[in-house]
């Protein structure tokens, strides 16, 4: 049985006639726009934002295409990756009927979005070394399973998922496999975007919030077949990416050399931070990380967390998350921030 996108879609989405905006109906050059009921006088700002933005963000996608090596037609831009996650549920999962597979510990929005859309979640925990339990996933699947979410490098553990295991899912599962690569810039692992021509049921998520330092602009990326991207565009709001974000992202994308230097510095600082933490006898385990954070198992994590808060240092307590008992997740900061963190942890454990 081959992958059948049409059969996988919800019936209402198959039959949906999308909203046609003024900027969808007119394509080309003009000097007088009297079609969209905009304010013709401008904006009370130094830059005019009185006109609706490009609904499909062609300039941004073209620039991203040259950087990512993925054709613009295989790209969706969302208001953060969370918009793409929500659209996947709305496109493929019928509430109270269909289900999805999650592999904890993993990014929490997959489950939140499932709950918002009233879709059953089936959890198959990662193995003790934070890899996929393929047999467990196979047992959890049924004819109503539409999506499998895999975060790699994984949040909150930081490790990359074995790519051969992900390929096994893609080959054997006839629903959509979503590979979330929010932290791929920090990893030596090859992006699954290069596998898009091979797997029609693959969706790859990325973001400009991490390595690119644009978290405040909320721009997420989804890469998939042209057919799946067409579904995304059918469902999304007409103007989901505002013009200010598009302008600033275009400017930022010219500075990729700065971003690459930040990535190198982050990886260097990650190694230093791991080495310094590993020297503490109270640290029981540090999970090898391909991300810009590390998961650290240590003695009395909650008290340490509270101590650091009092010192103005905020980390993430993950000790109540599946398979993360006794763990704090620590983002790699600047050299000075990391030194301050280590000094305070050493002070706490004296």
C-alpha cells in the first residue's frame, strides 16, 4: 500500500474552498491599489505598513531556498513552528476518531496541540538511551494513526535520534512522519530535508528562533512535498506572516556568517560547560547533546533550581518529565553567563 495523501486528509479539508484574499486574486505590478480596503494614506510609523503583506512570502522563501537548499515550492512559513504543528492536526486528524504517536520525553506542544484539537495521544517512551522504541511504536499504531512526531535533536534530552530508525518509520508507516529539527544547526547530523524527494510522507520542521536568534519574530519553517505544502497553504490564515517580520527576516538572512560564528561558539561553550559540570561529584549524568542545551541529572535538582532563581539565573526543571527524573535542562549561554552559572552551582554544593 503506497502513501495516499488524499485518503489521509480529513473530508472537510479535502472539500475546503480556501479564502481568496485580494493579494491572491491579483498578481503583478500596479501603482494604485483599491482592492483590499486598506488605508491609502500610509502608517503612523517611519515605514509604511498600510498594505497587506505577501500571503505566501515569496521573497523570504526564495532567500531561504538559497540557504537551505530546498525549493521554495516545498516550503511553508508559519507563525512559529507551532502554527505548522497545529495545521498538521487540523489537516489530518478527525477529532475523537484519529490518533497520533508521541515519543516522550519530547517537545510539549505536540501534546498541547493534540488536546486543543481533541485528538487522542498515544505515548511510546524513548528507550533508556533516548532512542526510538520501534517495536513499541508498531504496537501502538492502528488504522486511525495519522501522525508520528519525532524531535531530533530531541528536546529536552539534546541527543539526535538514529536516522535509520526514522527512515524505518517513513518506509513502514503510511501516515505522516514529522521530524522536528529546531536544533539541527548545532548537530553534525544531516537534515532530513535532503530526504524529501525520497519520502512523500515526510514533513520536516525547522525554526529561526534558535541558531538564527529571531525568537521574537516567530518564524517557523515546514518542508514537505508540494502536495502537502498546498494543504498547509489551503488551511493557513490569509496573511499569517506580517510584513515587519518578513522585512526583518530578509535582512537577517544576509548575515549567515555571523550566525555560523555563533553556532561554533555555542558548540565550544557547550563542550566547556559539560566538562565543568562533569567534574562535580553531585552530577550523576550528562546526556550527550547535539543542541544548544544540555540535560543534567544531579542531586537535589529542585533545591538547586530554586537557589539559582534567587541568584537571578533561570534554568528549566525537567525532573517531572518522563525519563528525566532528577534532571535540569540548561541552555548554553555566553562564556560569562556559563562561568557565572558554574560558580553558583559550585557554591550551592559546598
